[in-house]
C-alpha cells in the first residue's frame, strides 16, 4: 500500500453492539476491504475500533459500521480521523478495556 494513500479512522459505536457478533463481523468486513487495525469491546457496552487503509475502503467500513451485523442495533457511530499506523499487518480483535 502506498503510504500516501493510507488514512486512519477511530470508531466509537454505541447501541446493542456487544453479544451480537459485531467484532467478528467487523474483522471479516475490514479484512475483506484490505484494511488493518483492531476492534474491541469497551466496559461501557460500546465497541471501539481503529482502521487504516485506502480512503474508499475506510468509507465502506464506516457505511458498514453504521448498521453492523444483522443482530446489532447501532444507535451512534462516531468516527474521527486518526494517525495512520503503517506497521499494522492485519485487522484483529483485541482485549476489552
């Protein structure tokens, strides 16, 4: 990936997003889009994610995250620009915080 094409986003997703396969579904979606980063549950019941990649792929992940998997109910999906981490090699689930 050309480093000049890499952007990054930080996601904060609220609603019924835990216990509905949100993280596993987001991993599959992000990997399919060629993104790197991570997703995790938060102790407050929300899901947090960080994704790096090409802008069009990030836009597609935002569109997906605003709906989530079928069992989810997304009430709020806040997305903010972040600094890209070119060292990331994959998109994975990480430990809850």
